[in-house]
C-alpha cells in the first residue's frame, strides 16, 4: 500500500501488540465490508486470484482490474474492479461469503488493518507496522478473542503474501532510481508484464533469447515453466537488473 501520509505513532500497532477481532458469518455486518472499497491488488494477489479463477493473466487484468499510475512514482497501481453503484460490490462476494476465500487478496486478509513497510538497506526483514482502516459498521471487534498481530497474520495465512509483496520494495526503493522522475512508458510496460501479466511474461521469456541472455539455469527454466511464484521471482530479478 502506498500511503499519502503516515499514521501517527500512537495509532500504530506492532507484531507483538494484542488485537481483539473476530469475523464470522453470524454477524449482521457479514459481507458488508466486501463493497465500496478501494482494494489494491499486488502481483502475488493476482497470481492467486487468476489461479483460483483458472484464467489467463491478460483476462484477469482486463475483466477484474482498474489500472492507474501512482502520481508520485509513476509506478502502475491496480485495484479490483467493483460492480455498479450504489452497492459497488466486489465481483467475488456471494451470499455465503467470498467465493475466492482461500485465495483472497492481501488487503482482505489484513482487514480491518492496513500494513506499512519500508526497506532496510542491510537486506534484513523490512520495518513494518499496522494501523486501523476505516471500519465503520464493522462489528468484529471483540476483547475476548485477542491475538497478537503476529498470531493474526498466521491465522489469516497472510505471511506468504507479505513475503512476496515486500519484494516489490526492492524495485520501489532501487538505489539507481531517480525519485524525482516518474517511470517512462517503456519502464511502465516492463513492470506491467514482469509483475502483473505473468502469462504474457512467460510467453516472452520462452519465445525470445531471454533465457540464454540472462543465463537462466535448467532447474529455474523448468520451475518458471510451471510455477507462477518462481516466474514472479524471475520477473522481479529482471526488473532489479534492468529497470533503472
Ligand atoms: S475478495 Fe473476497 S474477501 Fe475480498 S472483498 Fe472480495 S469477496 Fe470480500
Ligand atoms: S464488517 Fe468486519 S466483522 Fe463484518 S464481515 Fe466485514 S470484517 Fe467481518
């Protein structure tokens, strides 16, 4: 998440802080949070969702996302395309709940919290903190069911998402990037294909001299042929090396 301004220090939560929250079907607010939200999608969110829907990344981007560029950085930002007003429902919400629940995006797993992270120059785990989002109408706050934030992250199976999402920080905070200049069209297209449109990136990798040019070993070739996570890691490495 790219924040316009940082939450005040007293409004921040850290992994060992306790947080009482419990969301379940019996609540009268059930499903009400799955509408009218600006829901950002990370590259790893898109991998999981397109796999759940069994569709090509191009179809996912065309049918389920809204594209814009971040005003300051010029980096592409994708959000989930919602249904028509006034409800503006998420396309995946059904009466019984989320139809892609096992593959729901990072923002849904973290809700009602948001997470901010920034890179450390020594390569160790990024600094992170959490903060409460707008939760009007949410009835999930419950003192009896307190977990630490760390426990909640495990409970919501969000750690693999965080690990992959944080790899984007190395591109956003790349030492060769001129922070005053937004990305140009060529850089923008590179990021879109190597991070977000992975099925097209795979076609590019296997149908050009990419594998030889970047000396990709046989084991990696076999992995990226079948695993989107491995291909995204290659895409990120390619961007780290060539984007700036
Ligand atoms: S993806 Fe699922 S959990 Fe997230 S907003 Fe849509 S229906 Fe709700
Ligand atoms: S509004 Fe809060 S408690 Fe209600 S379904 Fe959404 S997250 Fe759960």
